[in-house]
């Protein structure tokens, strides 16, 4: 019977995403659907499945892996000072003052959540509806990081300030309740140890971090498909930290969460993370969510009048606890987006499941109360994403065109600037030759400057750009300005060198700095050779409707997807895939990986949108 129940659960896990894709059910997270299906196949409806020791053990592993992957999702670069994360142009174009950075906003917002959670917990205690003050406060302060990340990824917001802010609030909404639950279990649990022993968890985590810090630097050289060393390291960290946590009287989920943070700080490759996601979300985590639904016996819960009263009250408490974030988000984002972000942070499920599991094991909560908390959390997962998708729209700062500044207005640069202006680019040109200014200023925006020193260019805001093209005829001047621009913080710099001798002298240094260089005679030679070997090259180059493009894939929505299954596969032709500096001749079955460089041809109007979609870090 145990095996039959497990087979039914695994079949449900297989069919749920297929059915959601078939009927285009995008408004509900997969985890929520898995819980709902668990309710249907469990004692609440059809009673096909009953939990056994085997299923309970797999479910426990599922929640451990889920919390491990949650720790792995935290992006610690968001906690760096804002000036290191933004270019001077981004700081200049920021809609609000830098004091409203994602980190600052998230701290303010979650501070309001803590205060409101405590007040709501006190109200429930005074009213006699739920007497455990600390447990209620922990539950009301939780946010489902996994569901929030999924919603932000779908809208391609993780690389934008709004997405970073909501993500950080959610990180606090998982980390702070996690620490609160650990302290709660240590104080009220029957098997609790001294609180100071909890420091051993951090000590062991620090020791593991130092010991394995160089791991990912060299494992690629010794890794084989039959060893999978990175996955072995991940499970070693999980088991070690879970064992340490349980040994000092803490909860195993805290150890799993800390293990995820340790692996994140070791900076694993995207491939490692994708394989861990595959193991977790492909097997263990669906069992956990479906089993959670199976354990919910609605026939029993809904016969209790108090439970029926608690479900809407708990739901309102989950929502009201997050409402203070609305006024915090309004400090930087527009009103509709502040509402959308507040609604999304009200989504809670993952940590609620973990907290309730611990509370039930400690016998500090009844089954009716646990069911009410869980059903209320389920409602937040249904309603909150709907509100978010209804009200969110792009912020003004996200609609800014890519800025390209040309230093030098001449026959090499002006035609390029004219074509770029037709696309999603904001082009400006600068020259120190009056005759060039007179010739070209009517065709493109050209500013006449007396000098081209680095300080003059900074004072005139020339370095405040996304892309800087140094197209001046003076190669030495271009070299000096390239170094100054890089020191200023310009992310992408393209430098023209007509003199090959000057390029030979400085090429290695500039490439080490990440500066892109080109030599016009060499470019002409390459073009002529291409014309001889491939006569159709000239037709492609002269085509006013289509062109050749290159883009690096940074959007996870388009990774691990075969070319034939890309939603815009019919609009472009991918001719080359560059992966780890190796050329791959693609076909329809070629799978796009994170970090791939795609060389493709396409219509100039649609290609810009496709490039932006593929290159958006998500």
C-alpha cells in the first residue's frame, strides 16, 4: 500500500505541470496546485493516498531540500553598497535619491512587517482566538521566497530595482522567521539545548566555507560525469549542517537553509544550481507539497466552527501584516507597483509549512489551528499573485533607452549613429572639430567641445553612458580616454585604432581591462575575405530590413530550452552558438544554456526586442 500511494503521488507530480501547461494555468504557482491536488487525492476527497513512514520521510527530505535551495537563491551582491552595483549613468538617471536603494527599502519594509506581526499576534492572544503569541508573530511575518522569485522571474524583474527590493523583503521574510522559529523551538521545545550552542551552527558553516572556498576553482579540471563532485559537495553540506542543527537542539530546516547559504557563498556555476533544482523540484519537493495537501483533512477541519472562523481571520492577518510595505515602496516606485509589490510579499506558504511542522511536533498547536493557518496561507498564494499581475507595470527607469556616446564625428561613426537611432538607443556624438560639427550636426545630435581631456568629458557628462565609442582618429587619445572611462565606471567601451602599431602596444592592456578594440584596415580585410568566400554576405550587409546580431543569454526563461521551442524561433535564424569560447553549429534540437553567446539574423525591428529579452538578467 505504501508503494501504491507513492506511485500515485509521483504520477500526480508528473501530471500537474503538464495539465497547467495544457490549459495555460499561469496565475497559480505550481506548489499551490500540488497542495490542492494533494487535498483532492487525500482523505479530504477521494482518499486514494494515505501517508506512511516512507512518504513522511521523503516529505521531510523534500522540505530540507526546499529550504536548502531557498538559501541558495539569496543574492548577497544586493547587500553591497549601491555605488558598486550601479554605473554613474544609472545613478544619474535614478528616479529617486540613492537613499531609497533596494537594501534600505527592504529593511524599512520588513521592519513594518515585524511591528504589525507582533501587534496582530497580540490581538489574537487578547481575543482568545490563538493564545501562542510568538508562534503567531512568526507565522504572520513569513513570506514565501520561492513563489516570489517565480513571479519576479516571469515578469523578468530580478535584475531591476523593483525586483531586487521585493526579493530582499522576501529574503528577510524567510530568514527572520527562520531564526525566530529556532529560538522559539529552543525555548519551548522539550529537547532544546542551551541557546549559545546555536552559535555552533554558524561556526561549522564558517569552517565549511573556508575549507571548500577554492573548490569550484579547480573541480572542473577533475570532474567527470560519473563523479558529479559539485552535487556530492551540496549533499555533504546539507547532511552536515542538518546533523549539527539537530545536535544543538535546533530544527533541521535551519541547518538546510544555512547549508544553502554556504554553497551560495562558494559561488557555484549555473550548471550546478540547475542540476540541484532538477533534483529538488523534480522529485523531493513535489512529494513534500502533495503530502502536505494529503495531510489536510478538510472533512474534519471544515466541521469545526472555530476553524471556519480562523481561516478568514488568519488570511487577513497575513495580508495586513505586509500592508506597511506599501508606504515604504511608494518612496521610490509608483503607486500601482507599490500595491503590486505589497500584495506579492503577502504570499506565504513555504515557511508556514515548515513552522507548522515544527509546532505540531512540539505539540504547541492543534490540528484544527494548523489547518486554518495552512488554508489561509493557501489563499494568499492564490490571491496575491493575481493582484500582482493585475497592477504591475514597468517603471519609468526600466524604459530608458540604451545610451551610446560617440567621441569623434566622422565618416566612420556618423552612419552607425544614424542607424542606431532608429532602434532602442539614445545616441549622442561629441567632436572637437568645428568643420565636422558644421557637416554633421543636422544629421545626428552632435556637441562641439573645445578639448577632449578626460576631465572635460566627465564635466560634460560624456562618460555617463551605457556604451562609449571612442572613434576619434587620434589612436593615442583614444587609448588614454579608454582608461579614464573605465576608471570612471563605464561598463562597455569600444575603441577605434587606425594605427596598428599603437594597437599592438596597448591591445593586451585594454583587453585585460575589458575594453573592446577594432582596427579599420583589419575589419575591411575580414569583410573582403567574407565577400570572396561567401558572396551572399554583401546581400545580408546591405539588407535594410535584416541584420546580424550577437547576444549573451542571461535570462533563465530561455535557458535549458531547445532552439525549436523558443517562442520567437520563427522570427530569427541562429547561425552560431558560442559556449565556453567554443563554436557550436546549432540545429533545432540544440539546447540554449545560460551564458551562451548567440549569433543570429533577424528583422531589425523584432531583433532589438529579442536581444533585450535574452540579455535581461533574470
